[in-house]
C-alpha cells in the first residue's frame, strides 16, 4: 500500500479546509480459503491432476457420493480448502471540504474508489480470470460485485442548531457474472444505480439532539441481475427475457423508501 494526505496549501476562507487523501493498494493472496463449488469437487476427484490414480479413497472423493444400487452420481458434499488464489489492485480517494456559506457552513465529503484489477482462480492449476467490471467473483470468499469504480458523496449544511445533509451513492453499469469467462455470453449485467438519502438534526440543548431523515428518497428499486437477453425457447411469443431474475441485497437497496427519527440525550 502507498498513501498520502494533502492539506490545502491555500489560506483563503473557501480553500483552507480542503483535504485530499489518496491510497493505492496491491494485494496478492496464495492458498486462499474458500468453499468448493460442485464443479470443483468433481474435478478434484476425477481429474488426474488431483487424483492421478483415480483412487476412490482419495480425500478429494470423500464428498462425491453415489446412489445405492445403480451407482449414479448422488449428493455432492462441499467443504473448504486452501485451493484458491487472487490478486487485486486499486486506488481509494477521499475529499473533505468545509467553508462558510451564507449564514451557515457547507461541508462536502466525497469517497471515490477505482478498481484497477481483481483476478481470481478457484484452483492453483486454473488461470487467473479478470473480474473487474463484473458481478463476480463467486469464489475464494470474495465479495461479489467488482465495480470498476464507485462513489459516495455527502453534502452538508448547518445553521446554528440545525443541520442537514444529502447523501448520493453511485454505482456504475456492470457486466454479468458470466462475462469474465465468456465475453460472448447473452447473460446481462445492469445499468448504473443511484441512491439518494436526506437527513437532518436539531439540537434542543448541548446534550439533546433530535435526528430525522429519509433513506432511498426516490424509492429506487433494485435492478434485475444476470438476466438472459435471449428469450427462452419455451417462452410465449412476446414474453419476457429468460434468466435468473434475481438481484443482490448486498449491492442494491431492497427495502425502498423509509423514514426514521431518533434522539440522543447525554446526562
């Protein structure tokens, strides 16, 4: 990692409180622990790279069960192994700014992250796959949703006992989880996504503050992810797209517009 914090070199009223922080990171992990996928569990049992003698007693075959009497493939029991590896790099920046505006004070906090690369492989024998800009990866216990960049801005204004802030979160468009391994896939990602939040507070006294606000002010619905752009052959003419028709609550808001109010009292 390499970082720097730069305070404003100017002494003007509007610029003296300006601060910029920049952090670059480059991380490489070998023997990453993660759960097997069904595909990997079978590969490790049947692939000579992992089981060269095709020994049914090989440790990798312990989770591959057969149906009694006919030998058909049964339940695949998955476990955790230190089989994976990944490497990633990116830049995180933050801008803080405050100055007097009219009868009160204006503040800005802006956080911007740029993902240069995120490559991952589920097995040491597999090549690294670039997931930056996609909804992957789904391996090595990494969080899905490798946005090329993302941004969170908070604009604030305070007058005497009153304060208010507007928060804007932006996620850019992103490709499907299938795209990194198949650029010709018909499985779609989704477009950009914005969330707006509004909050405020009033100080009745030095030790008594009431706060209130609205989350997801515009009632933005979560997008449908990993949808197939090619209609299912079983769909009626003029029907909807086929596909997973799902979203991800870790990335997008599932609740919708909601209001809150609270108070903090010190004594």
